[in-house]
C-alpha cells in the first residue's frame, strides 16, 4: 500500500491536522483543492468556539468568586448592602450563554476574515482570479487554520497554562498566514501583509463608525444646547 503523500486529498482528518500544525505547505494546498475541506473546517471552527467559550466561562466563574470574596470583606459590618446573586455567574445557563456567544463570534470572525483576505490580496497585492481560491475554498483553508485553537485546553495546566496559551496563540497566527498564502497564491511576505490588513480592517472600520456616531451625538447635543441657550 502506497503511503499518503502530504497535501493529498486522501489524507485522514488527523493527518491533515498534523500537517496544518507542522505548517506543511503541501497540506495547505491540498486543503484548498479539496471541496470536502469546508465541511471539516466547520467542525474545527465550532469546536474552537466551544473550547474558547468553556475557557471564558471558567474565567468568569473564577473572577466572580474572587470578586465575591473581596466584596464580602469590604462590606463586612455595613448596613444596607445590596444582595447579589453570585450564583448567576456560575450557573449552567450563564455557561451555555457564554459558549453559544463564543461559537457565534468565532464563526463571524472566520467568515469576515476569509472574505477580507481574498479582497485584500486582490486589491492591495495584485492577486488574480486564477490565483485566489473561491470563497468556499478560502473558508475551508482558513477554517483549518483554527486547529491550534483546539490546543487551548492546555491552558488549564497549573503553572504553565499561561505560557502554553501564548505559544498556541503564536502558532495560530502562523497557521492563519499560511492559510492566506495557500488561498491567495501570494508570496510569504505579501501573505503576512494581507493577514495584517485583513485582521485590523474590522477594528479600523468599527473605530471609524464609533467616531462618526460619537461625533454625531456631540454635534446634536451642541445644536440643542445652542437653541436652548
């Protein structure tokens, strides 16, 4: 039996995941050329969202417990202290809500980044339609780049959890850049540029909208103040 070659569309899910983690360019190219990769990417992205949500829920519960202790100590002996139901921060409903929100957020980020990466490659770096993967295939390879996020569960390891999460974050950054290169046909340097622009554009747009809304509110307040005076 012939061994499966890196990047082959006959790779198993585990073999492909290992190839992604190893930053094997042939594996990334194989993902772009595989129509089934998008379905697999959905599984990876949703799992990443669930694990991220579980981590967030754990942090919220930890923070609420610490805050409860400090609040109790600070208000000891005082009267008319408001009663707070601290259990709401560690309830099953709260945890489920956090996980669902995380999954939705990860999916939206995945879709936006995939679309922006294709647009940036074309608009800023001159990629042609022949070089850029279709939206579905771009989503497939970018979704597979979320594989390092599945290692986020290592963050619960006492003592070294923070360091491991930092390593996972850097690893995830690299897999995203590799996915951009595979899906756009850009050089490594241009792929870094496309990743950077596609990553910061949402923040710039959101910041601009906030400035516009804030300016409009101030302008309206000033107008009413002028008439009122």
